[in-house]
């Protein structure tokens, strides 16, 4: 949402269920103006919606490319399969991204899949599939750009599986009994933020001092946006129903 230009305050406010109706005109977790599609909360079921958006854009002759980001768990659902079949057959401008963070709530990937690399599935649909180190900012950017450009040129869909890790529990009440001891510690060594900072310092475009300053400024920006979001009122029942009905 941030990359699409949604203000940080509004992202936090959506997460914290605050009333955004006066700001956005509705209270739901999407931002059509900034190109962020609706999110249903039912994992997997967003994929046909985003595939439909890609179809609509293609029919209208737009050069937009839909990027559909989902989890390893969500991507095992039936609607995802149907979306990939139709996206391939109609060469739709859509990139399917699986953010493979190894867990769906408390279920490890190995209990839901018999394959390790989830991009292998692409071959069966008839479009390219590629696995990337999801903790490497530059690799993710380069591979995404390659396939987004291809889709924009009429080349059709691609599947990118970004291998990563969910560092924290699924939610605040998750004691994570399912996680093998020491596993998270290994993944923390691959934390993308310090890795990218180091990569930029290695090629001489960033100094430690600049990185520290940026971190301090961003922390202030995040704290201020969070405080501003929490200062917004809760939606009233009437207001919530009114905005939901207006959208329908
Ligand atoms: C159809 C459906 N079943 C169950 C849930 C509850 N649920 C919410 S998130 C989640 C795990 C999703 O895992 P994954 O797709 O890997 O995404 P991650 O949270 O790891 O990013 C589940 C089971 C849901 N939202 N929708
Ligand atoms: Mg997951």
C-alpha cells in the first residue's frame, strides 16, 4: 500500500479499524484511487477478483499490470488454481506473487505441499515461474520488473515465489509452539533491511551515518503516523453501514 502511495497514517488506521470514511469515503481496506484492490479477508478468494481486474484493464486497452500478492497458505486454495488457468488461457497482464514465508498461521509449508519451490506450479498452467530470494531487495526488484515488463508487452502472466520467513508469530496471541528451536534465529541473519543497507554501503552510495539518520527520521515518521491513526475515531455502526451500502 505504501509503494502505491497510500499514506502511512491510512494504512495504520485501516489495520486498527479506525474511521476513515471522512478521509477516503469508505472504511474498507482498499484504495482504488491509488490502485490498491479490495481485500476480502478470505484468503485465496482475492485472486479471482484481481484476475478480473487484470481482464478489465486488458479489455479497456490499458497498459496496467495487476500484481497479486498472496501467502503460501492462501495460494493452496481452489480459487487460485482457477484464476491461474484463466489468466494463462487469456494471457492476462497479471503477476502472481507467493510470499512464501514458510507458515500459514501454525501450519508449516511441508504439511500442505509436496513441493518445496512453489513456482514449480507455473509450468502446469503454461506461464513462467521463478523462485527468488525474498529477502534480497535487489533480486526481488529485478525479477519483478522483468516479468511486469513482459506482461505489459502482452506476454501474459508469471508466477514469482519469494522465499522468506515470518519472523514473528501470526498474531499477538500466537505462542508459536510449532516453530523448531533455533529456526527463526537462522532466518534473522537474512533480515532484508540490514542486508540491503550493507549492499548499498558496499557499492558506496550510502554511508553508515546517512543510514542511521534515515532510520531515525523514519522512526519519527512511523510513530507520528501511528499516533495520528489512533487519534481517529472508531466508526459508528450507522456510519459503517452507510459507507458499506454506498459502496455496494
Ligand atoms: C479461507 C480462510 N481460511 C482461514 C482464514 C484464517 N486465516 C487468516 S490468515 C491465515 C494464514 C494465511 O497464511 P498464508 O497464506 O501463508 O499468509 P501469511 O499469514 O503467512 O502471510 C489463516 C488460516 C482465512 N482468513 N480465510
Ligand atoms: Mg505464509
